[in-house]
C-alpha cells in the first residue's frame, strides 16, 4: 500500500518520495524543529532513512506518514508510525507525530493536517493512537489537547523526559 493523498483547504498530504530528501533535510536541520525532538539536527543520511521508513510503514502496516505541502512547497511531515521505541513501558498503539518547518509554525497547518490524518485513521478503524511530547514543548502539548489527546504518564526516551498521551 502507498499513502493515499489527503487534501484540506490549504494543504496536500502525500506520499514521501526520494525527491523530498533536500526539503526534509533542511527542515530537520532547523533548531526550531529539532530542539524539542531529540535536541540534535538530523544528518542527510538520517533523514534518508526516515524517508525510507515512511515509505515502508505503508507497506508493512497499511498506515504511515505523509509529506505536508502548501502548494508545491514541502512544509513538514505528519502521520502514524510504528517506532518501536525503547520506552518503559512500551507504546502499544500507533504513534502519531508531526513536524513542520519553522515558516509553517503558528499558521494552523499542524492542526489542519492532523485533523485530516486522524480522520483518515478513524475511517480505517485506527481510533486509538498515542504520541510523545517533550514537556517543554508547549505548542505541541496545546495542539495535542485540542485534537483530543490526554496525558497518561511521564517517562524518558533517550535520556530526555517525555509526556505520553493517548487519543
């Protein structure tokens, strides 16, 4: 299975492809992006592996992530993943994640894209999902609450504290 294309009033959510590498590498090297997601920029190689993982998730699980576009411009990634993170206790639900380039912050794009992605997931019968958020990431915590996520516990991931939320 490949990612279906989803559209909103302003956005297109589409499958990842090799041509997205440069835009996604640039995004993952912005401090405003990585500061709350691991704290380190991602190398081109790491972004390539993430991109391939995004394509493969659709094949393996029938769900995955999308590239978020405003017209032809790639502005982020959003979707469901099976990260199999080394978290105590392990996450047992599909994980939802969102990352937008700094120029897209504060415009309601994440809410718009997440609403479309979660509506798609609901139609597939994936009605329960989880996410992890750095406690210092007030914007993501606020967005998660707005779309129905509630705090279930605190833990650490790779030595950093995270909130675990479920919807």
